[in-house]
């Protein structure tokens, strides 16, 4: 007796420790996933803020501020064409240089091209333009110490560009430059807007350079021109006129600029005070006198026609916007206002990253380091502010990951997952909605196949089948569970998907006529003479369905092609796509449903069969003794008693389907689309993790979002399993007294 008590105590302790171990393990998984995900939603950290006097001429804001990659030095390009080199940390002056201007010429206006290019231009009082490019030259001395030196180049040639202003001074300027050429637009003092394109051709033999230039005057000319902007690809020109009107021109042919449209950017009476273009030159950021910020970009309407469209608004600044600055390679921007506030935003995620007051003076100039990990600010009081900013994940927000986002070049808001692209100014598309939708879609179609087969098969096997047949059927189905899903996915992708495409009508006919074939076979069996029916041993009736099923499949596949030729012009997939407007993909949800149903069925079958078979015999025999038929006993007694176990089987199968990876990976197109059609593919959270985790850089946004996907899967299965356990307990309490 004592030995038995000790054994009971030992196993009680072992069970408690095991249960606690499971809880600890699950908690550890959750907290590890959360620790990787939490930094995505934290605010940027700002370190080592510095404030010092603006070097050089502080009476006018800098044309641009250019920083090296490591934030060691800053080039302050002044309106008088001088360039001052200072330290990023403390503003100590390190040297000076100057943009080469013609003798006697005075710069009256200036403009900055795409920030990553380092190109800027000066408009002179004689109507000419000088385009320059500033940057840093890095070398190493004899002691292998890093030496940084400023350098100035002239991408449009060292000679000033004559825009045809007839000696008139240039009051406003815009510039863009790339390897293909340079485009300049300018407002002359007599109110004309001139556009000029410059290309430099180099003789491959002599190395001699020749400058080709062509341009024209804008017609019609906007009134009260206040700002000019040239799109990054040098195909469009934006002209801000009056208080809030924007004129958009096509300047693909510099000799024949064409007015495309006029757009009112704000409500009546609200003045636009700042305007800039995001990285990539597709989107405009508009700031107003009331501190409002909005994003606009062209949206395709019909054919090749585009219309400048208001896309989204951002949290407003406390005062009028006085300066805007885009990030070099991401869709972020900074805004400064008249009360000295600095705000950092990210366009795609519609996120205000931080808002802080640096000074009481208006902000007049802003700049980012090349990596976007800091800021440089000039105020009207002659002070410069610098800091280091740890802002690694601005692309992520609840809005960007779970709601429709209107991306650049898209005709409407959409749910999109696209984690990589070929160009550096790629707009991140990290919506988890299509992946979650694909996961639920895969689960739904898999359960549609697995649940009826598994539950009905389990009921028949446990309640009606003879012990001898059950002893063969159940182990066979349980062995199916050991089949690797990679094999199922391989067969589904390479054999089943083409087979379904080539025999679509026959396959659909087979699926729809399965129940009818079984009912018809049962009715015909009932019509047989009793002497014939009694020859079938009890519990062996299901064996008669094997030839019936084979005949039904053969018949449906045989008549499928004539039916397809008669109703669907001989090609049902093509008919669905081109006539019915239903997209058909070879690797679709139907294929995945069949393959995943085959994988999930053994799990549900085994647990449900055990639940039905374990119903106490005295309940069934008592029901039969009271006059109930076997079907009544099954429906009123057996299923109610076994319902907790059957429900648990379905929930475990659901969890199995949610987390399936290899079948989905190999049997679908793996495209992240939100379409519930059974003829289209999808991408699931689990498959996405399996595909993209090897290529994700540790600690990057993509890497942490994959962990967020895993956390969503974890949370979904945890909630479903918890709810299932509560329901199971309720069912058990309700029917345990039958």
C-alpha cells in the first residue's frame, strides 16, 4: 500500500512538473517572439542633440546641407555659392570651398535636386544657370587613417547654361540631374517660366565633350509662380501658383512642354507654405499655413492618362509649415514649423515618428544624413541643431500592416505584401492581411475536404464497422498521417494540379456527385432481395462502395471532356478566365484543399474514432433495449456523448491546417492575393515564413515582420485552442450524465 502511495505521489509530481514545463515552454516562445516584434512599434530614439551657431552667413537659410555616410562632416551650401565644411557633432568649421561662377555673376536663386544625388543649381542675375554636385572624397593616408575631403563636380558641364532668358535674372529655379542628362526650369524676372534639357555627349575616341541643349517657354504661364519642382525622371514639372494651385506639365519633350492639369491642393483660403517630393520623385508632400500635411501623386485613370490625386493626410504640426525635407532612400520626410517644432513622418505607414520643439524660432532648413539616422536643422535665429536618430522601422504601423494602403503607381488602395524590389527607393509593402487571409482560406478549403470525410468515416468505423474490418482500416488511415507533407505537396504540385487543369469539368463533376453516388448505391442496395443483402456480413457494407466509387470517378472523368466541349468551348479553365471573368490558376485552392485534406484527415479521424468507440457500451445497449434504432441511438446517445472528443479532433485538425507549410508552398502559386475563389492561389503566413526567412537580414524590418507573422499564427492557434477547450469542457459537463 505504501509503495502504491509513493508511486501515486511520484507520478503526481511528475505530471505537475510536466504541465508546468509545457506552460513555461509556451510562455518562453511567446515572450521570445514578442521581444523580436516589439521594436517595430517603438518610437525612434534621439541621442546626442547638439546646438551651435550656424557657420558662415546665418542671415539666409542654407541651400542644402550634405552629410557623409558616417555623419562626420557637413557641407553647408550657402546662397552666395560658398560651401562651408563643418563637423556634424559640434559645428566646428573645417574648411571652405566655392562653386565656380562666371566673373561678375551673382546668384539670385537656388534649387536642390533629388537629395541622394547631391546636385544643386544657382540661378544667376544674367539669366544663366550653374549646376553643381557636392560630395565627399574618402581616402587613406600613410598611417591608414581615413581622410574625408569635400569635392565639387559639374554634371552639366563647367560652363553656365543659357536658358534663353535674354539676360533677365532668374528668380526661382528647379533642377534634376541623372546619368541621362540634366533638366532645369526657371522663372525669370519678367514672369516667364523656361525649361531646358541638357545632355553631355562624350566622344569615345578623343574624350571630347559636347553639350546638347533644347528647351522652351511654358505656355500657358501660371500666374504668381511661387515654386518649381521637377520630377525625378525629368518627365514632369510642377508649378505652385497663387495660394494653393498646382500646375502639372509634361516635359518629356523639352522643346514642347504640355499642360496636363491644374489642381487645387487645399481648401479655399488655406495657403500652401511648403512643397517637396519624396524619394523617387513620384509623390508630393504639401504643407500649409495651418500646419496640415498631405500626400499627393498621379493616379492612372484611363489608358495613359494620370490625374494628380490626394492620397492621405498626416497628423498636423502645431503651426504653419516652413520647411519640408525628404529622406534620401525611404518614403520618410521631416517638417519644420513657424514655432520651432520638428516632426518626422513616414508616408506609407502614415506614421508620426516623433514631434519635438527645438527652438522658439521658425525652422528654415532641414536635412537628413544619407542613411536617415539623424537630422540637421537651421532656425531663423541663426542656430543649427543636429542629433543622432535611431529610426530603423518607420515602415511599420497598424495601418500599414492591416489596412488598405494606397501605394505609389497603384490605381486604388490595396492589401499588398511585397518585401523586396530592384530599386533603392522602393516603397515598402508589408501588409499581413493577404497572408492572414490566405491562411484562413487554406484552412477553410482543407477543412471542407477533411471534416466530412474524417468525421463520417470515424463514426462509421467506430459504430457500424465489424471489428475485423476496423482492425485493418484504422491502422491504415493512421499510417497515412506519417506520410511527409513534402511528398504530398510534391505530388499535388507536379501531378494533381496539371491533372485537375486538364480534367477540370470531370473533377468538379466527381466532387459534386460523390454524395449522390453513395445515396444511389444505398438505395439500390436496399432494393436488393433480402437473401442477397444478408450475404454481406454485418459491418462489411462499406466494401461495396469501393467499386461504386471507382465506377463513379471513371464515369465522371469520361464524360467530363464531352461536357467541357459542349458547355465550355472545349477548355473550361480558359472559359472561366475569358468568358465568366473568374481567374483560373493551375495551382489553386481546389488542389490545396484536396492535398491538405488528405494530410489533415488522419488526425481528425483517429481522435474522433477513438471518441466514438469509447462511448460506454451500456449506453448504446440500453438505448437499443428501449426500442431505439441504431440510427436513433447514434444520433441521440453516441454522438452527444462523443461530441467533446469529436470537437477536439476538429480543433486539432484546424491547428494542423493553419500551420501547414510544405503543401501550400508547393501546390499553390504562392501569391499574396485576397481572392476567395477556389480557382486562385494564395500565400499563407507559415509558407511566407518558410520562403522568406532565409533571405531576411537579422534585425531588419523584414526579419521582424516575419516574426510578427509567427506571433499572429501563435496567437491565432492559442485563442482557437483555448476557446475549443472551453467548449469541450462545456460539452463534457452537459452530456456526461446521459
